[in-house]
C-alpha cells in the first residue's frame, strides 16, 4: 500500500518561501510508472493542481503558479518537495501530495497539511 | 491549458434521487478524466477513472460516462453518505485541471 505524508511549517510569513516535503512509502519516487504531484485547497474553496512530475521530470505546472513553484525529488530519501516563493495570504491552503498511475486507477493522497501565511 | 466547466456548482437533492453532474472540456481529452468525492474536512477520494471505470470498493450506484468532450457522473439513487462535494479532474497531455466542484446538499 502506497502511503504519503506531508511535512513542513504550518505558518509562513508573507513574502517568505513555503517549503513542503512529501515522504513516500510503498513506492519509489523515481518510478517510471507513477506520477507525483502537489494539489492545494484554500479554505472553503476548490482543489487546485500545483504541478506534477513523472520519471523525475516535471510534466505539468499550473501556469498561474509556475513562476513561484518549484518541485524536486530526493531519491535517496524517497521524498519529493515543493517550494513556493513570495507567498501571500492567498497561498493559505491545505497542501496535499499525491501519486497516481497513468489513468488514475491507482490513486493515493497524503492527509494534507494546512499552511497559513500570516505575520 | 485545457479548461473544464463543471455544472451545477450546487444542487439540492433528496435521498433516493438520481443525481447527474457534468464536466465539459474545452477540447478533446480522450477519456482522461476522473471523478472525486470530498467530504467536509476529508481527503478527496477517487470514484471513477478513465471517464467510466469504477474504482475498487466504490458502490455501483456511481457511474461515469463520456460523449465527446462532455463527461457525466451519475449517482443512481442518492444515499445519506453521498452528500459531499464532487470534482472532475482532467489529466490530458501536460495539463491537469480540476473542475470547480459540485456541492450536493440535502433538499
């Protein structure tokens, strides 16, 4: 069973960089079968895809976040990360990491982590 | 990027009702669309993948269909545990976007 767990600070100051890590068990982040990605959900709002990578290469990043969001993987720790620069209150959200195969028949999500942007 | 238009945004229904939610893609995305259910404060759960395939363990009252760029999630007989928000997700090519969601609440 694939399990994912997000970690990182729950509070980030405005204009700072948000850094989150997703720790993975039951699968490998350098898999050539699974897509890995980040999704967020602002309070009371819908789901927003941040970005996805496959086979260690980014294949999608949300155009509205592309200039501020960077994803990376650490195969030695079997983790992948998200960094988002110059955050504002609008970036306050629950951030989920997720993995799925090509048609989403396999689909796994972390429990999510609430990140609040505030001074 | 592909845009998806999900409708309605809110619907009120009663237990036993047949419920239909639609997502329309801005171009051909083949069958690369999934449906998710999210209950308040919970992680989204995938119900349908590849437009019409039921995820393991999901009740058979849920079904998905596709006609061109229009995709439909149907709940044949709404149950109390089905009151939730539903999202479509298209994952065609290098574009991944969720619909805006449909909240199904109690009439």
